[in-house]
C-alpha cells in the first residue's frame, strides 16, 4: 500500500498530465489549421482506401484513426510498417492515400514503407513533429503533432504527443465526414451493434 504522501504525489502528477495533454491538443489545432484543407482535399479525392501506418504508440493511435475513418464513411485500414516490409505492402493500391505517423519522422520502418507507397504514386499525409525529416520530405502535406513536452514527469513516454496525434486523426475523420455529408443513417449502417446502434435504431 502507498502512504498518503505517495498517493498525493501521484494524484498531482496525474492531474498535471491531463493539463499538459489538454494544452497540447489546443496548441496543435493552431499549428495544423493551414495544412488541414490540403489534407482533406487529398483524402476526399481518394478513389481507394486510406491506409494508416505507424510503429509503437503511433501504431496504436493509427489503428484507432483507421477505425474512426471507417465508421465515419471512409474505407480505411491499419498496416503495420514492419509487416509491410515483409509482404503486406501488397495490400496497397495506386488509388489509395497513406497517412504515415512518426513523431520524429525518422522511424526507419515507417520511412521505408513511405518510400514504397510513394513509388506507387500514393500521396502521403505525414503526422510528425519532424518537419525537416525524411518522412516530411516525402509527404504531400505535413500535420505537425509536436508538443512542448510529454505528460509524464520524465518527459519520455509518448503521452501528450499521442494525444495530439489522436486529436489530429479524429479531426481528419470528422472533417472528411463533413465534406462527404455523412449522415447518422449511414453511421448506423456501419454501427448497428451496442448501445449506440440501439439508440440510432430508435431514432430512425
């Protein structure tokens, strides 16, 4: 069991983490404002699917972004960059759009996969804080997910940067659904299960 002082210290760190992440998300909105229209234009013109890729925590966030895009009317899937280098890049077609995530913009597997999709003529949207990185250089548009600091006390774990990445990904999914005038009925067709599905069924 922790003593009262340790619990108090942990609680203070937890609340500070929420504050740091909230401030990071607000800051990222201003930085991506000018690049969002181009990103949404590329996504709305996609004739295939939107593929999302990232490694580590970026990969976990990427899988959620792909799920959000799909539920809001845009065919999307997550592809693990390491698996992509071992054959899964065969999932990609020239009609797709790639959203590649790497905080540094230098993650070897993501950059290598980016080169593969770029060679196929697939446009790349990069979510990165490495604005002068190899990933940024190959992208049609860069969305800056950088943060002043991470939320953990040692400024190491991807926490605030994970929050900004998720926020930008959700922004793309929501913005694209607005461009395409996606309706609640269309959402329900993709989400008939659970409490949300039952609620939508009752509303129709």
